[in-house]
C-alpha cells in the first residue's frame, strides 16, 4: 500500500512539473562577463568562471579549427567535404544534408555561423580528424593553447554532453583569439543570411541587425544550457566583448545582453577611457592588413605607408574644417601652393582598422582626394596604448577642406590638419 501511495505521489509531482529535472535538463546557471577588448579590463562579471554548457558556442572553436586549417593549407575554401551517414543523422539545427553529398568549406563556414548547423559541424570534424571524438580532443588541446583553461570539448556541435563545459571568461578568450589570430575570416560571423540549395537561412544573432556596432559572434541553446550569446561590438574605435550564459528565452537574453553592453560602454566613458572616431558601418576584420609600403590614393590597390612617432597629444582641429564651396585649389594668382596638408579620418587601436578607414574615405571622395597618399601613423602612449592614425596626406589646403566636407556629408569622421600641426601636436 505504501509503495502504491508513493508511486501515486511521484506521478502527481511529475504531472505538476515539480520533480527535479535530470542533470541534462537542469535549469542553466546564469553567468556573464563584459570586457574591454583592447585593454582586457573586465567591466562586469557574474559567475564568469563557473563551468556551464556552451551549447552552440562550441562552434566558435569548430570554426577556429577550420580557420587554422585554411591558414596552414589543410583546407581550401572551395574544397568539397563529404557527408557521412553519422553527419546526416544529426538532430536540428541542421541543413538536412544527405549521406554522400558534399559541401564546400566556405558554405560549411556560413552554415555554422548563421544556421548553426549540427550536421555541418560533424562534416567538418570528420574532414579534419577522421572522427568527431578525435576532433573534440584537438579542440580541447587548442583551447588550452589559447588560454581556455576551464573548457573541455566532447563534440564539434555543442549538442548535449555532460563532459562538455566552458566558462564566460573562456569564451571571451576564444572570441579574441578568433579576431586576432584569424582576422581575415572573422567577417563570416557578421553574415546576416546564407542561401544554400535555394533556401535562405537567417543568422540567429539578432543583435547584428538590432544593436549598432555588432559584428558577431555566436548564439547557442540547449535545454541544459539555456540561451547563450557571445557578442562583439565596436563603437567609436573601442571594442567590447560580452558573454551571457543561461538566458531564459532568446529575447530576454538579447535584452539582457544589450543592457550589459550599454553599461559597458558607459563605464568605459565614466572611467575616462578614450574613444576614437571610426568610419560608421565598417567591419575592421573584413580585409586583413597588408604589408606596409607607400601608396598613392589614385592607385587604391597598393598599400599604405606606416610612420611611427613618439606619444603626442590628440589633434583638435575640427574648427579648421572649411565651410566654403571653392574648388580644390586656391584661385588667387601667384599664391604659393603647398601640398603638405593632411586629412585624418580616425585613430584606431588596430592597424587594419586604420587602413580600412582610409580606403573607405578614398572610395567616398575619389575625385577630391585624387593624388593623395595613405599614411598610417603609429602613436605609442603610456595612457592609451598603441594607436594608429588613419591619414590622407599630400593635399593642398582647399583640397583637404573640401575633402573633409565631402566625407562629413557621407557621415564619416574627418579632421583637417595644418602643416605646422604635423609632428608637433
């Protein structure tokens, strides 16, 4: 009789939803962290070193391994990878690949960054290591090399596995490693949609569209993990990386992430962290920085000049911007023309950001900037660290002023620098 009563009681608890969930279905533990990507300073942290289930954040490491293989020549973007029976049998989210089909490496990358396809994750793992379990061991080894000391991988997809855990802090390390070690591939994380076999898949990361400055990087969800998100946002030349584990819904997770990011930028401003103007809408990781050589603006396929100077004070030359509609060159007869004026279009913590800014400026005002040279000036400062000033040099005064007008009309940052100001400010 007692046994029957006990069974009835347990049944009632189950129906009411009061029973303790199995470990694989337990409520996820909340964790979050916000970091200044340039300085490494932690702006916010809650349970940042608590080990939780990463879910599809795992695919960030899977992609890291793909980028590594592309870099060392093991893979090529147009190489076709074969789909195994095991890969085709993976549960959603998936592309629905069939056994014996093939998919290119680039399509695999896009499927992982946008659709977060589990079948594609296995295809990649088997292509690089033969077996997914072997690939997972390599993932963990790589994680250790980049400082992810509290992360262990058991598969390439992030599907539930009790042994597969990571931390918010480790995910920041992974995001930074992707940006810094493989900047030429980071732009895939900003892809908003991907079309494959006539079907279009939208990126699960809604912040790419809804939060200014977001350029990646990955969402994740399982019942055991809750809704996870790693975000990278660059505004005014400063980058913040943030991680949230254990959101209750994707919407509440996104709302919470926005609050954390807003507070992060606000905290940096209140702490006196200098923000640097940057060209709106540019992804500094879209094109890798080229070798440093001299280039003229009229030959935009060549490379910029890099100069190095001692620490200097910020240029405050916004009052020098002309409001005239004159031609590029002064019209007064006999006036001496000197083409040693400069237009500065931003100062950045990364060379490639400065280079991208200069290229964008030349594309926005090609006529007035004809004959200009790109010069990336390196500034080393104890207070702000290394900055790269993005400058267009070799301009006449009126040419520089008119160029700045055009760039500002195109919503680009611009400052005119007089010849006397160069090298002394």
